[in-house]
């Protein structure tokens, strides 16, 4: 294949994608059948099938058992604000951002002790197998699941203290910095790495996505000087939300 050429299935998928984007094939419209694609574009059944697979993988169409393939409704992405830490507010980042956006956010959580696997241990700067408090969150906006999060805190820091359980006790539900300050641990910096990957089956089930959908993953770690005191993975459906940063300039 020379520069600029495309396989036939990508050419067909590209033309169908253009029709979906410009509204020629509006949401909930049935995609042309495999036979129709074959005849209209002068391609083989294999090419027509591969073109449809491309559109499915991109989340532009979805198959319905016994009915055919239809154009999916594409939601308008909404922002999830990441505005940095402001200690005067005294709340978790989710609470801060929801308040600023005027959103109707709720969440539920479950905490349990666990052993840190190699990846979590590396992020926390501890040995694999050391005990951590693992907390899983499901965040909703007006009842719709918008975000998942799993956090890990080393029990060497929080164990046998009033803040061992992030969502319980006198500071339950407060931000990491406020909780750590209560046990004389001063959180003074945080890192975030943003990436994307195909969603895991259990993530997409919770988020209401379909197999193959991409999720945005924010890997966040809070530090007290050089010591990590909490790390978390925040998972957001990429087709419905975008991550918006608003940070102070010093």
C-alpha cells in the first residue's frame, strides 16, 4: 500500500461515518444492510462486514439482535472539572467540582482492607503485599453513573487512626488533605496522569457502556513531601465526558 491509499473497508467506513456525522444517517436510523453496502460501494461481503465492524468499534452504530444495525445517539460530552486543591473549601474534589458546576452529584462507596498488588505498591512506594485500605466509589449525576473511582491508602499511615475509613468517622467524606492533617500528616502536592484505554467489562457494565468503548483514566496520587499517602484511579466514559483543567498560574 502506497502513502495516502486506504484499504477498501476503511474507505467505506469513512464514507458511512461522514454520513452519520453530517446527519445523512441520523440517530436511530438503520444502517444500510451488508448487501446494500456491497452493491452501493462495489465491494465484497468481507469488505462490507469489516466496514460495519469499524463503525461498531468506534461506537457510532450498535447491533440489535434480529433487527439489524442502527446509528447510535451520540451524547454531547459534558465537562468534569479538575481545578486543583483548595484547602479552604474543606471537601473532596468531587464535592468541590459538583458545587461549581451546579450538578446534582451523589455517590456511594465501599471500603475494605486489602493487600497492595505490585502496581499499587509501586505507586505508594511500599512493598507488594502490604496492607492498604481500598475504597471503591460510584459517582452519579442526576442518577446517571458518571464516574468510578478506586483509591488505596497505606494502613502504615492511617491504620488505627480516626481516619482509617475514608467515608466514616468524624472526617468521613472530607478530602484526603483534611483527613491526613487530622493525624499530623501534611499533604503538600498531588500528581495526576491522564490516559485512555478500552473499558473493562465490569466498568462498562457499571457505566452503561458497550464492549469496546473507551474510558478516560486519571491516576492520582497525593503526597506528604515525598511520601505517597493515597493513590486512586478515576474512570470516566470518554464518549460522555471530557476532563477540563482550570489551574492557578503562579
